[in-house]
């Protein structure tokens, strides 16, 4: 039987449209927990030296529950090694371009790499291939994650490069449960996309909303003198709306830590970290949320956070520097020991 493949984003969009009835019935398709988990093949990239990587992400139907699925027959790749660097701690909702799997030179156009996930009684697979129409570059990634609207770009945004992270300290740490571990990262960026820019279909800076609110009040006073500018009204609507082809994202550099492997419910960060997943609910601590404010970057570029683990075990924490369009990740493996009684 011949198989046909579509980009994961199109498959998920199509499924969402098919399962999007209006009114109270639509609530049945949103779960705080207990819903399925879908692996997603995002596409493949090619470096200047010819090496290729497959990019994977996932979609959780849950808005609240985070799931832990160790490398096993419930979280595995085939053929070959089961462990290809995939997460074992899964965050809510859509998480795009989460990890990359190097592709050997022997991998042919008819070959497949399959990621299988089993959660809450359902098993789903993502099929990675090197089909030409699944090739992605930085512009595609920025479009998919909400930096750009459909078919829009600029010379500045096309030249955007991911932030650069220097982890301060070892990549492997040991700490006792209940003790505080300090994490520091030095982050630099090229300044693109501009924090206050407004992309059609993407997100501007949250400060724009306040300015628009002030302008709206002034316009009300002058309502009899001048009609609203239709172009301005359109820009405001596009800048605030998440009803776009993909999602809308606030632009501007930020840094966040999250659990990539290990039980996330036993981990507490201080200050609370920005969500790396697409929480589109208003005023959620997420770049995809209406009302989100991009924090001011430290003047010295040094981002400092604290983390405490309540249970022993081995954890992988991922630090992400995100400029609103592209991001870079670092990882720290933490061995948490039981306290001595």
C-alpha cells in the first residue's frame, strides 16, 4: 500500500478543523487531562556541509496534565536505537520542533524513521522521511511557530539567526532533594525580530496593546471629529488575534528552563518560568498568550534561575533562549540524591 505524507502542522490543523464544532459540543475536544498524545514529524533540514536532521515535536490534547513516559515500548524509535534524544516528560498542548535526529548518509528516499508514543490507552506514530516537500528552513520554522503570518517575511526576518547560549557551570550537576540549585546562562542575540515589530499573523509586543488602549480612549474623545482608520483597526486586530493560519507569538528575547526528562511535578523553578509550549489562553505566562509581556533582558545578558527537586532521581533540564522567531537550547543533567537522615 502506498503511503502519503503531509507536514505535521497541516495534519494537526486539518484534525483541529474537523473536530471544531461550535458551542458547548466543542468543549468535548479539550481535556484538562487524560487525553491522547500525538508525536509529530515536522520536516527535515540540511546544513551547509550536507548533513541532515529530522525534526520532531508533539501535540498533547491536554491543557493541564504533564506526562512522563520513559524510553520503552511506549516511547521509542524504530528501526535502530529506541532512544534518539526524544523527551520523556511531555508538556501540554502543541510543542513544535522539539528535537532533531541526525540522519545517516545511508538513509534513502524510501526509508522511514518512526516515533511511537503510547499514552492514556492510545498509540500514535509519526513517520519521518526525506521527501522534498517536507524540507524546512528558518523561515518555515518561524512561520509555523507564529512569528510570521502566511506568506509574509522581510529581509531582516529572513536573516534572523537563533540566539547564542553559554551555559555557566557544568552540564552535569549533583544536588540533594530539597536543596536549591542555581542555574546561569549567558545569552546573546542579533536583535531580530524586533521586539516592537508587528507581523501580519504573528505577534507584536504586549506593550502595543496598552498603547492601543490609550489611543482608543483618545479616539473616543475625538469620535465626532474623525472616523477610525480602517488600516489601523486591521493592524490592531491582526496583532492581537490568535485566529490565524498557525498561532500568534509575541516577539522579543526571553530565556526559560523546563523539565525535558524526569518527573516535572517534583520540580519547582524560581522565578516561575515562561512556558515553552503554546498556551494561547489570555494572560497565560506564554509568548502565544494575549497579554503576555516579554521580560526585559538582563543588562549583562546573564539569566539566573533557581530550581528545587523534591524527589531523588536523574533529571534533564532544558534551557531555551527564544527571540520570538528562532531558539537555541542547552541541557543540564541533574542527579538528585535522597537526603541523609
